[in-house]
């Protein structure tokens, strides 16, 4: 599940990014309205958390552009102003829910989960499958050959990324930015260690092996029989 946070206040955006990552979501961050607008319009997300008060393009305009373009992605907006007008405006523009700052993270997480569960016009993709490997995105469960496998939140996010980009070589730098939200340092073996742990859980005891090492390039999850 991929969430976009559009928020210019560094403290809040960092707090949200960290909390949502720990809850197992993939998080992308936009720290101003222009960047947020661009990401929201060009990339695909399962949910957008949108601050209303942004220095350049405000949250309302981003929301309006999204809905004008016919995008149905759930939007949760954050407003600092405890004003009824704001809430009405947001909901009229097509937001799905709102939170008034300051809010407790647990409250935000509950709203996020509810929005992701709620039936949408386009059914949400809740299970990813490759061969006999199944990822249940809602329950955060993984099975291979019908056997339950326990993954950490990071391992789950890594596997989700690999499956969403199956049959594509993913450079370590991309994996680092998507799963760890960090710039890749070539001296670091964080990615290789994580891949090794993931392989031990989902590949070592099974055939065919799904995670491939592409020498000098990165990793790829290969659909059996595709290449
Ligand atoms: Ca703001």
C-alpha cells in the first residue's frame, strides 16, 4: 500500500512518514504543493494525506485537480483551522475524510485503515500473487505454497515492491529510496542483508526461486516461466 503525504511542516511530515512506514506502508513525501500536485497527478497511490495550508499550491487545488481528472484515490486532508467551513469545503471538493491538527497518530492510522478498507468505485487490489506466493495487503500476511510466512514490516514492504515491479530489475538505489526512504550508500549492505533474509523466508525452502540477483545491477522478482 502506497501513501503520498503532502505536508510542508517538516516535523509533521517526518512524524507521519516514520509512523506510517513502521505500520508497513510505503510512503512518499512531498514537502510543497507543486511537488505534491505533480506526484498526485502522475503517480499511483492507494491514499493521499493532504495538508490544506501549503505555501504554493494549496491542498484544495490539488484535490480539485485530482477529482477533475477523475481520480478516485482516497484523500484524507489535514487542516490546522478548526473551521466548519474548511471541513465542508474539503468534503464538497471530494475529500474522503479529514483530521484537525494537532491529532494523535493512532487516530490518523485508524482513519487511514478505514479509508483503505472502504469500498471504492474501482475495487482495491488487496492480494498480490506470483506463482504460489501470495501477499495479502490488508491483513499483511504472506503465504507460499499455502504455508504462512512471517515477515517484518520492512521485509513485507520490500517484497511488495519486488512483486509490484515483477520482472523488472530494481537497482539497489531504488529499493533503498522506496523501502528505507534513504539515499543509497554503496558501502552499505543493508539491501543485500534484507534480500538474504527475505530469500531465507520465501525462497530457500521452495522451488522455483523467485528473487533473482542481477549482477552489477540489482534484484528482480521473476515470474516463473517468463524468461
Ligand atoms: Ca502546512
